[in-house]
């Protein structure tokens, strides 16, 4: 493994590339180069989008899933964006197409459409604004409209709806997408853990089903929010033990950041995120500048990039 890490870091310099890595990556892809790993930046989806706009290198290797790498490309059309495996998808992103959004808009004329960033570029291109789990509430609350269309995560939409209704009285029109990882945190699986670890607080992502959220927070303290909210919450909580209701490998960052705390991580992994490995990261870097590079590079039609840029830029203006 040491040799592979060294070759990746040498190739990054030779090929003028940086590695951006999501918190759901396998742990070995979540270690910064300065700490002995290969990543130049580790973040949630919004953090990675922000970082993508600050990159000076000509090439980005995106260790995440395709909708994230597309967003990095759209924000940086002059840079080349590569992925260890460009087939790394997402059950949310593939649940809705551009045509579906056009039909939704016909059915609900004049209602603004908020696209969770977990959508493909063509779908984003039909929407008014994007959001991530970190800024969804703020963005939804900023609209004057009493009704909003939120796509594609039905569970995140229901959770947002609950908080928004309390704060603003707004109503969300939802799609039926689901994250195949977070939907597995059912009421019964969480109740069992809450029984086994009665002193633990709960760290729960917005994408978990609403009935689980309702039952878990009835008796137990914790946070419902984005990946970033979860990481920050632990730092502010006096609790020692936490149950993580999110992607298993976020546990690596949590354990690294808070070595004195204990994390119960039911090990549900995103199969798309796990398509990234040290081996194919190395292969992507080796391929750069050779005819093989086309198998690793994000390539989007110019017209789609230009149209998807508008809702993404509106979201970035909220940061
Ligand atoms: P965030 O990084 O925005 O929390 O998104 C979570 C997720 O499921 C990414 O696929
Ligand atoms: Fe998509 Fe869920 Fe995987 Fe994130 S964790 S990439 S939302 S399937």
C-alpha cells in the first residue's frame, strides 16, 4: 500500500492534479497527503463544490460519485475532472430525469424547483436552484413562494417539510427518490440500537425516513442534519457515545476527529462511493495524458453545462 500511496502522490505532482475526496470514501481515501495519505481536501458535497472553485491545479481527481464530479466540472469548465470510476452513480440522482422535471413544472406552473445536488447535470439544468443537505433549509426558506417543488429525495423532503412548516408554513411538492443507504435506517433497526446504547446520542442524516426521525428523537437527544452538521455536533456535545445513522465510513472521519468519543456505526455502505479505490485512483492518474484518459474523464455537453451552471451558481451565492 505504501508504494501505491507514493506513486499516487508523485503522479499528482507530475500531472498537475489534486484529489478531492468525500467523507463517504473508504477510509484509506480519506487521509490527507500531509497526514500520510493522498487526498488534498476531504469534505461533504458542499465543501467539495466550494473547494473545486479554489483549485489551482489543471486537473481534479474526484473521489466521490458522478453527480459531484459533474458539479466540480460545471463550476470549473476550464479544468479537467477525472474520476477513479465514472460509473459511480447514486440512487437519488438516477431516480429523476430532465423530462420528469419538465412534466412536474407543467403540472405545477410557476412553482420554483429546488434540486438537491444529488441529481445529474441535465436534471439540474431544468431547475431554479440547487441545494445540498447543508443549505437546503436556508435556500427553501429564502423563496417568497408558499409552495416549492423539491426533488428528488422524498425522505429528506419530508424532513425539510416538517421543519419548514414550523418555521415558515411553506409546503413542499415532493418526488419519490430515495437514498439506498439512508432508507435502511428503519424505525425498528434504530430502536434496537437505542435500547442497546441508552446513553448514546443520535447523529442522523436528513435522508433518513421521516418515521425513523420521529421515533428516534422522541426520547433521545442528537442532531438531524447534513454530514457537516453531524461532524460539528459531536464537537459541541458533552456525550461520550453516538449512534451514527448515516454512511458507515463517515465513522472514519468522526473517529479521527474525536478519538476520545465512541461511535456506534451500523455498517451500511454506499456501493457507489465504494467504487473508488486506491487502485483505480492510481489507474486514473496513470491514464492522464494517454489515450486511456477518456475512460476516466467527465465530459458534458456545453449546452447542459451552461444551463446547469445557473442553479448551481445560485446555490453557491448562498455560501
Ligand atoms: P452531503 O455530503 O451533502 O451530506 O451528502 C450526503 C450524501 O448522501 C452524498 O451522497
Ligand atoms: Fe447517493 Fe445515498 Fe450513495 Fe449518497 S449515499 S451517493 S445519496 S446512494
